[in-house]
């Protein structure tokens, strides 16, 4: 996408998203973007297609650090290879995509199975599991800086991505299912 090619390749990015359902938590977007900027990352804030009232969108823009890209949607396969961190809600698809790209992540679950994904990210040592309370207490900033500086987390995330990719993806899963029922 044009907006991505306008960012010099040497600038590390941080993807920030709440997926497609919990897009109204504007405080999360602001806090996450501030945390990313404090870790010397350019925030890419993806708010989804839920329309925001113009005054709410203007309020969000004012709360974001300079240079932040505010988008309705971003193609993960194009953005994640340039990311050094992702801060998100822990949705299954989002967590999986970030894990496949070997990007360290901070998961702040908002509901349902997101708590499980957040726990798994922490257990795999590829990121952090923070609560909304943790975020309000400033731990998002601390976590972003810590993950940015911890080479071992990046190494774990890269190794985890390689292991997942070695499993063969959806094609291999389909073959195994067909073999099992045949």
C-alpha cells in the first residue's frame, strides 16, 4: 500500500489493533500508540471499519503521537514483516498472523477466547499478557520498551514462527484431516 511505501524502510513499526469487533476502545489505541512511540517505534493504528463519529475520530487523532498512521484496515502480510512489535486484543486470527511473522506481541484481551491466546503468547515467551488494569497502571509503556530491548523475545518469536511454518499450514492440515477420515 502507498502509505507503507512512504515510510522509510529503516523505521521500525508497531501494529496496534483491536480486530473488527472491539474497535470503540479509543483509550487503548492512544495508550498503545504512546507506548510504541516511547519504544521508538512508529505506531500503525488499525481501528477497523466500524465508523467513528467525526468528533471521536478527531479526538483520537489528537491523542496519537506525531507520525502515527491511523487506518481502517491494513494488510498483515505487508505490514507485519516491518514490525518489531504488535499490541493487540488477542483475537485468534490476529494472534496467529503475528505469530507466523515472528513479531513479539503484547496482548490485552477484551473478551472471550482472547484471554487464552494472551496466556499462550506469554507461555511461549513471545510476548506479554496484560490486563486493562495493567494498561491503566502504565505497564504498556514498560512492556513495549522491555520487549523492544529483549533480543531473546525476538529470537523466541522468530523460532516459534519457523516451527509453525514447518507444520505446513492449512494445506497440510487439510491433508491430515482427509487422511484421518478416509
